[in-house]
């Protein structure tokens, strides 16, 4: 017999706006309401003001605790939680477990950034380094959950996780109800799935990916999830290798636009955030902004645009370094 919490990493129910509302109520005492700032677009090469949702100021430096808290609390906060992660999700699950007095076991690829691995351990979680990709870590984590009866907290392809990430959009709409367009970086699809579910066709959602991690872009072109090679500057955060089923369904239903940005564009956007605002985003956190600063997405005159700055777990010492001198891919 399978242990009670060692269920599939996927579940059948697609998230809804009602599920996101419920998630917001469930997690409100555990997460931060992250700030929004409006900046002069000229500093970023734009003609219109720009809204930035600073989700990198969330607990553990990314949006990930929203989905992790929702998943664990919805399941009744079991004794052991198990996750696979390139880094940010592992930090989030470790934080959730410590906050709720539970035990966390996190499986990460051996190529994960040391700053993230150290952070997971500092939060009291057991860390297992497995293989060189997220997919290998995921297989090992699922087996472990079956062995110990732990709750699998998937990084992006569970309805409770996607609904939790959707609270970013719910919160942003309350803060800026007049938005026309929201730009979001995409990895496995949890954040884009939640944001697309919340806004559906009420506002244009633009998915932004590095050219080296085009999981959603490739899936939209192929008409379904496909495996892609991943690598590059933001691969530790955005290098899932295959888009999640729930994220793809939500993006397709909402008619999400998809654009790709180069390594250089991501590095430039990250540097601009630091120079103009002293915001130290990680490469994945700066990816959505890169679509604007590089011209991959060009707003129409008067278009009210917001960017989700989704993560800040990187060593700020390399902010001013040329792209060619920065650490290589994590996957």
C-alpha cells in the first residue's frame, strides 16, 4: 500500500479563480503582501511609466512560498514534505516546513547554485544532491516520498501550487486595477498558470522565456508539452525542461503571448534594475523585464504594463560583471 501522502506529482483539477481566492485566504497569515512601485519608463528605454511587482521581496526571495504554503496547508500540514528543486522552490518548501514545525527533504541537482543550496540547509531541511538536472532530482524525490509517506510538493504542476502562485495576480490587481498587460517569466509554468488563470482574458498576459529555456514557447508551437534542452544564465530558476500540464492549459485558455529573450538582454535588464532602483534580482527575476528593455515586447502608446520581478536569489557580487564572466548553466 502506498503511504498516505505519496501521491502523484500531478493532480487532475485545473486551478480556478475561486481556488486562487481560497488560496489567498489560506496563506495570508504566512506570506508577505509584496510592494508595487511605478517607475519612469525612460530609465528602461520605454516611453510610458512601468509598474514593477517586487515579488523578490517575498519570504525566501521568490514567489514560491505562496504555492508551497497552499499545497502543504491544504493537505493538512503532514509531518514530512518532499520536493525537487533547482533552488527557489526548495528554499520555499524548507521555509514552509520550518514555519509549520514540519520536516523537509529537498532534492536538487548537483549543479544548483551554492547560494541556494546553502540557504535550503540553513532553513533546516535535509538536502540531497542528485544528478545534473531538475528532472533527475524529481524522480529521486518522488521515490523518497513513497518510502517515507511524505507529501510531494511539486515545483509547478499541482493545482494547489498553481493556485497559490495565482495569488500574485490577485494581489497585483488589488494594487493596480487598471493594468492592460502583465509580463511574467516562465520556467515550469506554475506562476504563469496562476496569473493566466486569474486574469484569463481580462488583461493581456505575456510569457517571457530565455532562448535557452523555451519550455512554454516550444509547447505552444507543438500543440502540447515537449522536452527541450535547457541552459544559460537563468536555467537554475527557469530550466524545467518541459512545461507543466496545468500551466500550459491555463496559458492556452488565456491566449497568453509568448516571447523569447537572449542572455545578453537578461543581463542588461538585471543590471538596469540594480543601477536604477538598487533592486538585486536574480537572472530569472529579471527575465520578464528583459522583454521590454530588449524590444522583444513593445507596448502600444498608453498601454499600462506591469512586470513581475519574481526572484532575487543570486550573489549580487556578479551584478556588474559581463555576461561572459558569469557562472554557467545549472542544468
